């Protein structure tokens, strides 16, 4: 069952603008086009709560959605997509300072969900994100997204290939194979989210 009572709160371009009451946060991180917006829509059952971008690298804001699911309040927080820069390839090596500052900000992060495309091995930016989350001791989980693009057998192959390149510490984390187009794939993730925000 999808998350209840979700609404868009605001887009934040500077950390100081994130002045809403603190609540547990489920944060979505991933490359531009990894499917963060689509996942927010799918998790909330709202087709256009988050804007699905046709162009890569559009959202350079942190977008907040407040959820009040079975009387538990939390935020779904959408970070700027990384790995794409209008300035060109050589400028892609760093996360935006907004992303950096945000994850440094000691909010009550319940979990950072790192979205990877199940069809591709993690990029250097994905690896850098995982390494950084681990270094900071932040709680995170890995989502292999767009699973609808592969058959069951291909999904298992892709999972093994991705596991082979993930560092040891990332292997210890929760991992979900999901698709925003296949609602049933979201059930384990929904249970996980409900469990960690209630803790
Ligand atoms: P964001 O940049 O991470 O917010 O990604 P979007 O949600 O805007 O999605 C980027 C593109 O991938 C869009 O064309 C979506 O329709 C597509 N997409 C997102 N999630 C899925 C999925 O689970 N399956 C498939 N097949 N396409 C997806």
C-alpha cells in the first residue's frame, strides 16, 4: 500500500532555506535520470507529485515532500541528481555543494536511498556517494531501479554483477530491486521505510 497523505512542501536552493520543523527524512540520492521523481510518485501513488524530468540534470534543488502515513510524519527528500553538468564532462567529478552541505547537516536522516540503474554498473559518482555515506556513518540502502527493463533472470545476473563491484561495506546494506512501473516491487521498500521511520 502506498504512503498516505503526501504533499509537496518546498524546493530549497540553499541550506538556510531548509527551515521547516525537523522530522525523520527518507532521502533519495542518485544520478540525474536514475528515476528519483518517478519513485516518489510511485511510493505516494500520486502521478505528478514530483516532476518527472525529460531533460537530465534539471533539478538542482532539494525538494521536500511531507508524508503523514498512518499518523507517522516524515519527509521524502529529493536531492539534486548528480553526474550531469551543463558545464561539461570535466566538471562532473563533484557533488553540488548543496548535496554536500545537506548530507553534512546532521538532520534526523532515517535513510539515504541510493538509486542505481539495474542495467548499469555503478558510476564513479555512485561509488563516491556510497563511500561518502559510509565514511559519514549515515544510514543508507541501495535501490536497483528500472527493474521492469529486465527479465527476472537478467535481474539476478545484473544484481550479481553489481554486487561484485560494490565495496564490502556497501554489501552489508539493505538492497532492493524496484521499478516505479511495477507497484508490487515497491512493497518490500515500503515496509522498510515504514519500519525505519517508526523507530
Ligand atoms: P530523476 O532525474 O532521478 O528524478 O528521474 P525521473 O524520475 O525524472 O526519470 C527519468 C526517466 O526515467 C524518465 O523518462 C522516467 O520515465 C524513466 N523512469 C523512471 N523510473 C523508471 C522505471 O522504474 N522504469 C522505467 N522503465 N523507466 C523509468
